[in-house]
């Protein structure tokens, strides 16, 4: 039986540095800080040993500029990749891209030292893999099936206090608005706690559970998400937004339609990149096509030539073997599940998703400077939570950079002060579903929100649809959200996630409404042209004095010192 | 259809599956065996399957993911 506590009686943890989300970024940040003697706590909703994107494995880590690729080349590539989603111009902070390249080798030393398996046993060297987008061998192929147990063990070895099965509810701020910790909830025992900290890094991935999961049963969590569903409920996005951080490009949701529908079997990473050979995209007739953007997808559909497939039949035997190793490294059970469906991984034509959105990846996130510090004092972000970041390599690098600053930062940061009246409000909100007898289950609510995102944003956006969608979200909030019900701590966790998914969806609709143009994969039927004046502008949602605001902000320029040293 | 099945005869109750499931969808029954409690929330990551020292977990894709 769970009971609702009083704010004054809950358990209080104290530390200098709080890491929210114990994935690749979170563990790397925590290890680095703890090594330097900083008292560090990790809040992890699942179990650090198997949580986050790499919990079930990973086969490649990006990116380490080499082979004549300068840091400036790298930042150009890094930004270019985002043009697929957002169209021409910089839609993120280029200094972040620069620092990821510039510090990558330094970070790699740490990863080696901490025992992350970076080299291959057979020749004790890195296995350099060509980055499919960039065409250069700057990614490292890894056997990361067991990387998370290594990270979790290292965290404990260096004295990080790991609070598993404990999710952040909200961030705490002091009277000056500085972030000074978080409220937390144990998803198995139902226990509520407060973590006081001088600095917080949020690394809980992005938001993707606002779109349906490509199954006829909307509530199901399909492998489609690639990222682990627990971490893509936008917990960090929402918490950072609520304390005043800028949440960027919430209009440009991802529709990377080269995602494989049959992805239950084969994760995409191993096929798209490779040792110089890429998968071949083709239309329904088997005619080769280039990498399909959203616009091309539309044309293929209009010509009656969909679905689109990807094949790896042309791989030679050596690379077929290597690809199967990649698949197993990313998710060991894949080939077993594939066999159940009668797939031959070598000859199967992998059907791609139809042209649909599936959440936010890469181009959306919290605005930070190149030290991964947000606009809010005391708040840093890492990994996919950061605007412009996506993938485990950037996650590790960003985490190490944040961890590296903590000794100095915490030495002068203000002591945390807790506002217990606020904590009581959070407690009241978290436990309310326990007292609801005849309300809505969190999964039904989540399905409804996802379906509204699909129907009223979808691939082809228009003002009328957005207005209708917002109206429906508004009535959901009024009639159903206050009556979420839960009996177990697990269900209470889902209720908090649903709140975050809901809030992120509203920002998504608002941001889409504000962008009166089409660009990249953002397609508005009522504004079909790109507005070149918006190139190099980031859309930022921010809570100012309790009011939602959206503005287009000019993307920062690459700093002159980086332009000089990065050649 | 049960998508994650545990063979109790072989299970040694080591709880590796229950401890590590990233979606927290397994629970422990009165006899101390783990079982899939939240069927719809399993995402087929295979972590329980690959961590089980007795190989007594089977994962099957349901019709809705075909
Ligand atoms: S497959 Fe993954 S999500 Fe499903 S029960 Fe096993 S560990 Fe949990
Ligand atoms: S991991 Fe296997 S042996 Fe251990 S409790 Fe689970 S099913 Fe039983």
C-alpha cells in the first residue's frame, strides 16, 4: 500500500552534482565528476546496468575527426546532417558541434581508461567505420553489447551513488531561479525523495512517445523507437522547460522515413553506415533510388511506387558477416526474432516506414552553450536532451565535458535551498491518481495523445488541423488529465510520463503553428515555400513568468577562436 | 498470447530479468517467480532473454507486430 507523504518527512539526499538519467551521457558525466572528488548522485528511472539507448547494446560510436577531417570540416558535416530535417542553414549552436569534434579524442582516452570496450580483441585496434552521411571513416565500430554493465560498475567503483528505479519528477529551483536539485519517485516502492545538488545535468534523452508506435495498438512500445521507450517520454525536456530553459525546434519533429518497418529484426544503424558499402534504397518495383527525403517520399507515393525498401543483398560475404555481428551488437535478440518471422537477414528486403513522424531526434532539444550549460544557472544537459545531439558517441563526449567542469563549478556554486511548499505541490500531483476510482488509465491517455499528434500534426501540416488538435488537447486536459488513475508505483510512473508527453505535445503544436513556412522535412500545406529569412534561426519555446513564449532566435556564429584553431 | 514466457521448472529465481528490465514490465508472483505483468509495455529489447543464466525465457512477437 503506497501512502502520500508530507514534504517535511521525505528522504533527502545531498550531493554536489546530480545526474538525471544514467545512460551513456549520464554515466560518463558522473564517472568523470566523481573521479575528481565531486560528490555525485545518479537518478535512473530503470536500472543503470541496462538502461538508456545502449542498454541492449550498440555497434558504432560517432565521431572522431581523422583522415584529414579538420574540426571545421567536422562541424560543417555535423550541421549538414541536420539539414535533412530542418532545411538549409544552422538550426543549432555550431559551437556545440565544434566542441564535440575537438574534444572527441580527449574523451576517447577517458572511455578507454574506464574500460568501455572501444577496441576489437583480434588486433587490439579501433575498428574504423565509414560514417554513411559524411563518407569518411570517423566512426568506431564497437562490440557494446555489455557496455552498460561496465559503465554502471565504474560508477559504483568511483563512488557515484546510483539511485536506480528512481525517476525525476521535476527540477527544484532556489529563490534566484538557480536549479538546486530535483524531486524523485521510486517506481517500485512508491517512495518520494528530494535530491539537493549544487549543479544538475539532465540527460534523459528526447521526446518520441508523443507519436504512435507503428502498430495497430497505439499503446504498444515497438522497437521502432530505437531509443528505449522509458527514456523518450520527454521527462528532461519538460523539466528543463518548466524551470525556464529554452526548448528548441519543437516544430521540426523527426520523420526519418528510412527507418525500417521490420526494425523489430534489424536495427538501422548497422545497415545505413558501413565499411564503404551502404544499403540500397529502392521503390516497390525494385528500382534504385537515392536516400529518400520527405519530399521525395511524397513523389514516390504519388507515382504509386511505394512502399520503399532497403536491401543489403549486394553486400559481399565478409560484409554480410560483419553486418550480422553489428545486428547482434546492437540487440542480441534481433536475429532470433527475425528467424521467427522467416527472415533471411542477407536477402530480406526491409520495408521502410511510410512517411510519418515519430518524435524528436537530433534537431530538437534544450539550448546549451558548448560547455553544455543551459540558460538557467545550475542546469546542464547531456546526450540527446541537448539541441543538436543524437547518438551514443556524442552522449559520452558531452557527459565527460560536463563532468569535467563540476569540481570547479561546485566549488563556488550556491548551497541548495529547498522550497518545501513547492515540494508538497509536487507530491500532491504525483500521488493524485491513487485516489481516483473511475478515471483514465495512463496508457489510454498516452494512446489518445499520440493519436492526436498523428492526426493533427502528421506529415502535412495546416493551421486548421493544428487548431483542432490543440482544441482536443485542451479538452483532454480539462476533462481527463485530472482523473488519471493508478494503483501501483509503476502506474504512477506512467502517469508522470503521460504528463510529460502531454506537455511536450502542446509545445509541439504551438511551435508548428508559429512556423509559417515549409523547410526540410517540415511540410506545411498552407505555407508550401521556405522562408529564407528563417535560415539560421532556431525556434525556442520558453516559459517566461509562467507564460509560454516562442521566438525565432538567430543561431550563434562559430566563435572566431574556433574558426582559427579548427582549420 | 504471452510475449515473454518464463519456464518456471528451469528458473533459479536469480531475478536478473526482473532487476534489469528497462521498462519495469516484469513482476514477481507469490511463489517468487518473475512474470510479464505489463504485456503491452514490453518493447522486445531482449535484455531479460540475454541476461537469463538458465535460458528459460522465451520471447515471441505478437500478431500486432507482424
Ligand atoms: S524484452 Fe525487454 S522490455 Fe520486454 S520484458 Fe524483457 S527486458 Fe523487459
Ligand atoms: S533470469 Fe532466468 S533464471 Fe533468473 S529469475 Fe529470470 S527467468 Fe529465472
